[in-house]
C-alpha cells in the first residue's frame, strides 16, 4: 500500500510540473526597444547636399522562442513636439527577422521648413501586436530628434567637455568633416582611451593644418581640449 501511494505521489508531482511548464513554453513572445528611453538624433545638416529624406533605425529586441518567419512588432506613433508642427515622417517597418532575437523599427523622416526654426522630437511606444506582447515597461519608449540645423548631441555632456571642450556647431561640423560621423564619441567607455585619443588628434591636426577659426580675425585656431570653446 505504501509503495502504491509513493507511485501515485510521483505521478501527481510529474503532472503538476507538466501543467506549470505549459504556459511558460507557450507564452507569447515579448518585444521592447533595445535601449531604455533612447533618443536618436538625425540631422539633415550632416547629410549630402540635396538630401530631402532619411531613414532612421531604432533597435528592438525580444524575449521568447525564435521563429522561422519575420514577425511584426506593434508600434504606436505618439507624435512630434506640440510646439513645432509641420514635420513629415512615417513608420516604414517594425520587424524581428526570422531566426533572430533583435530587429529594428525603421522610420522615414523628411526635410521640412519647420525644422529650420526648431528641432522636432518624434516619440514612439511598443504596443501589442499579433506576434508580440509589450516587454519590459521601462524599455517601451524611444524617440527621434530631427533637425535641419547643427544640434548639440546628447553625448556631449560634462564628461565630453572635459575632453573636447565646450560644444559649438562649428566643432560638430569639423567632426563630420574629419571623421564622417559622431560614432566614436557616442558610447565612450573612457574619454582618454586610444580610440578617442586618435580621433581627437585627427581633429586638432585638421584645425591646425587648415587654420580653422571661428572668425578670420581670431588669434587661435579651434582646438578640441578641456576648457576650449
């Protein structure tokens, strides 16, 4: 009798475990942005002359089982800045590709006259779709800043000032002229690391070799160093 009860107990435990595992295995996958409350800056000022539109990518990721087909992520357009109407943009796609855990939201933005006056911030939220539930709450919102003007990047904070000096539109223009992008400065581990040091050397060398100044009557060329304007 004791042996029979022992067998029944084992069967009961196995059945309970099986039932508890099924919801987890069959649970709907969840999607969210790769970075929490991230903001991507798109400047028409740094694009080739004549550019009237651009494609901006917001990275997304998912938790759950991989699939053998592309899956759509639900995206809600929260609009642009209330004080700067007139921007034109559209969500092109929001996909996690087949066999992948990461994908991207692609947003096409257009060069419009209102961006000559002020930047516009476009905001987006991940919502439920046929394929995904929303993921981590703090990772459901991302934004895009679009502008026709040179604009101070979000990464140019007090730490960046300690290496590159104070921000100016001219300095950002030089960065794009010499380096082609801001990429080396966007996710810096150390402002005194080798990669940043090489970039800073190139920037200062360019300014010296080309006698780059803010105004022709300035005494000194522009320099990327702590305390410089």
